[in-house]
C-alpha cells in the first residue's frame, strides 16, 4: 500500500513531512484537503488538522514530528534521527527553535490580503476542486489567514515580519558554523524540518528575504539537491 499524506499545499507542518519523504525517496500519494469543509479527513475521528499520514500498512499517524519519527522507523534504510545522544540533543534544540520560526512565518506569507491570495493559489492549483470551490477557498481562506497573521503579530510581538524572518534565518545560518548541514555532512531531522517549513514561503514575494542571507540561501540550494524539491510547493 502506498503511503498517503493528507495536507494543505502551503502548510509548513506538511512541508516538514514532505521534505522527509522526499529525502528518503519514498513514493507516496498526496491528498489536498479542502480547508473549508475538511471533507477529505472526515475519517479521522479525533484529529481534524493536517498533516495526517496513512502508512504502508494503513495505520494513521498525526502531527508532523510524530509522523517523521514513524516514517524513520517504517523506512529505516536511510535513517535520519540520530542515535548519537549529543547529536540527538542538538537536533531537539533546533526542532524547538523551529517552532518559533514556524509560528512567525505566516506573518510574512499572509502579511497583506494580496499576499494571502497569492499563497492560496497553491491550494487551489493543487487540490481537485471545481471552479466555485477554488474561488471560495481562495478568497475566504485569504481573508481568514490575513486576520490570523495579524493576530500572530500581536501575540508573538512581531512588529516587522520581514525583520523577524531575517533574524531567524540569521540564527540558523550562525548555527551551521560553516558546515553544509546542521547535522554535518548530511541533512538531519532539523535540516529537513526547517527546509520543509521554509518551503511554505515557496516562490512567493517573501522568499526574496531568504536571498538576503547567502549562507541560508546556499543551505537551501543544498537541501534542494538532497531532496530533489524546489522552493515552490506545487
């Protein structure tokens, strides 16, 4: 049975799982979920969010971090989670850091209603929705996420979304300490997670911020080669 990933195309948590699957070269099916009625995941009784992963034996796993650990056990040929306690602790440190990164990223992706409309093109192009559904999702979703981004700015005290992103990618770049990847010579779980999160920006206007930090940009280029994924999520 081919594994299935229930997702939103521009969801950074889904992006984490996709980068993980791509790095391991696992063939899987993607199901785009209608964000308005979530019809595609009605089978999930207790969990009504994405990502949802159905493994090769039909078992359901929820939440991006739990899914990545499950995939590493399901397909152990190219192990990502480190058995070395020191490296595992460092990975965990950067996974915790990535939670702050992922919380603030919507403030730049959905900073204006125009930005939000561009982002929701991902969902409507990827999902198998009819014309009316696509239009409804695009405009309703864009309005909702513009308001969400505004609320996040207030809650996380982000006065300037662009400066927030530049500061975060600067911290990641400093953490590399001249290494190709945070895990060393090959990507680790933190690399794949932060790359997947960053792909939520895709080739939108916000991705121009990444180019301003050449260490981060070059790391992204290496991650693209390792996963055979582009920044654009469709």
